[in-house]
């Protein structure tokens, strides 16, 4: 039987979706004024080399020939992606500023950082979901733990001695580590970085023992023996790395954390422009080349695409993470 995420991850273009894609192509050919008539900026809230950046660059590569304009990836890391989010929120809503981010930046960050000046529901308009990234917990090879249970036992035996890295305060890696602390009754110390790539480098160098990050960030290093992935944080195994056990198998069925990449534009972007971008992205997501791009980045495909599906997903994630933070008593403000 196919797993739940596998069912979510198989990109299925039903006849209605194919019709919408054709409509988007027609718009590109026949209308919406001159959009796009100049280069487009695609903002990313992480440093170059991390999984969000990799996916964004593949989106840009596949979108450029469809839209007929160059797309420049603009990395704006820091402050748990709020620098990037604020940049997009303040941009002109004309379709020339796009935002590709993991769902945590839209859902967890508003829960974990006080005093934000933007409201995701009010200030950003989703265009489509792009792909799903499994999250995982891994350790440096010097750590003797072979499972999450053994890692918890080590942490309990030496309180305060284990540190875990993530790509920033208030993001999904941070929350994953704090959820593990809470559920397992341990106290690993969080060490935030400005992106997944620098966090990975310090774990590989042995400066930090544990990493909570996307599976795509860790999997190649895991296969090379430079890092040991203990579990994916889900109830079912990944189709990308089916040999890696789940947190549920390790005895932590409530330790569930995954991220979905979302493409957005500033609120009040004209509907015809959003329609053009939607039509272009449907062509990208249906292409074998982009599916291969996702596979290479250890990102799984999504079943539902387009503005309505993306909006439903983001709203659902906002409620889910709020409920989890409250249920586990996690305080990150």
C-alpha cells in the first residue's frame, strides 16, 4: 500500500488541471498586457546552497523559457526568513517579485517570533505548492546513537552536553528539535545558523553533534558515512530514502514535521498576473525535467497545485503548528 505522503507526493494532473494549464498557456500567448516584459526577481530567505535555494534555482531555470524572461534568484537570509518575507511584502504587487519559501516560514515563524509587522494571510498571495521536503534528525558519526531512542538515552545520561543545529531560530528545524526535547524528556541545546548549508558544515566538522533539517540536506552525507540520519520525522517512510526509519517507528508517533515549498507573490498582485504564473507553474510541475530536479534534491512531488490548493494548505498548517506548539508547551518567543 502506498504511504500517505506518497499519495500526497504523486503529482496528478486531472483533466480540470490540464485544462487550467492550457488556459494558462493561452494567457501567455494572447494576453495579460505585456506581462512579463522585464526580468523577474525570485526571493529566497536562505543562503545559497540550501534546499530552498536549490529548489528556487530549478524553478527559475524551468520558468524562464515559459515566461520568456530571465529570473534572478535573490538570497536574503537571516532573522528566520523574516528579512526576505518583509522584502516581498513591501515589493510592488506587479508580478516582478516572487517568493519561494518553505511552509515553516509562513506558519511556524508567525508563532515563534513576536512583533512581526506582516501577516501571512493578509500580505502574501500563494500561487502554488511546489514540492514536499521530509525533515529528519541526524548525528555526527562520533555520536554512538543508532536510533532516536539511543540519542534520547545519551541526552538523559549527560544533560546539557548535546547540541543540535538548525537553519535558524523559529523555523521548522528548531521546532522539530524542541518537539523532540519535549516528547523525549531531554534538553539538547539549540544552535541556530543562517541557513541549512552552514548548519550542516558545523555538524560535519563535529562542532555540533545533532542536526534537525530537511532530509535532502542530509541524505548524500548520510550515504557517504559523514553523517548518520537516525529517523525521518513522520509516521511513514520516505520514498526518497525508504531505508531510513521514522520517528513513529522509534516510539515517537507525535514527532511529525515536514515542509512544503510554496511560491507566493505580494498581496494585491493582479489576478491576470497570478493566472499567468499559475499556468506557467503548472507546465513546470508537469514536466519530467522538473520532476527529476525534485528527485535529485530529495524533494517529493505534491498532489494539489494552484492558488486555491496552496491557500488551503497554508491555512491548515497555521492551525496544525499552533495546536502542536500549544499541546507540547513549546515556548520559543
